[in-house]
């Protein structure tokens, strides 16, 4: 069984249980908290290390998460540790999040911009996206000065590139083709 099958199965099981217990919102919040912790290299390294004993990993999870997460999430994390599936946690979270967003009618969008945008512009942009895609949009902003201006928008599998950098590259290509043809 490969990584994706394991991740999908565990994510489906967690989602189904959370749905039955009407805890999808709480579990999603807990998993978001866990994602933040996994961004800490030391935490992730300890959790995924084959050298660290399962009992030590359980103590870590208990200390860090038991007071702040739902019982279902906590028990699920303990199950993953018992079954030695901790290396699949990120994939499980990714699959759970995808299923959660599908059920809630939420689409994930990512906008890459050269510098921060004003709140009013962000709200207007979100409004346009929500009307266009007929869904609630979760917008993640990425600052990348190298695009010079404009934006690159990704909504799930679709991408729209309206950056100055891309515009200049297209213009350069056209100029070079024009020069060669004459």
C-alpha cells in the first residue's frame, strides 16, 4: 500500500467519524493547529524519527495537544502512533482538508503578489472570486517581489498569471520573433 492510499484511508475514516459526531469543524481546527506544529523542524523530526520510542512520542503529543484539541483528534493521533503511521500525518491532514472543503463548498486559492495589498482590495478580490467560482474562498497570500507587479492566482488546479514579469517575458518573446522574421 503506498503513501497516498494510506493517507486517504485514514483521512476518510477520521472525516467520517467526525461527521457522525458532528465534530468536523473542531477536528479541522485541531488539524490546522497540528500543521503549525509540524512546521517546527524539531517537532516533525521527533515525531517521524524511527529512533524515538512510541511511548516518548505519545508523551509529546499528550503534553502538547491533549489540553487543546478535541478528544477525537487526540485519540486519532494516538492511534496513528500505535500503528506507526506518524510519517503519514501530513498526507492525512491534506486529504482530510480536501474532503472538508469539498463538503463545505470551500475552494482554496493562492495569490502571489509583489507586495501586501490593502484590506479593502483583498475583500473586493475575494468577493469577485466567490461570485466567479460560486463558492466560499480561502485565500492565501504569498509575497514575491520578483513578479514586479500584478498577480498570479491559483484556484485549485486553475492558474491565471497577470504578473508584470510574465507580461514582460511575453513581450520579449514577441519582439525576438518579430526581429527574426524580418
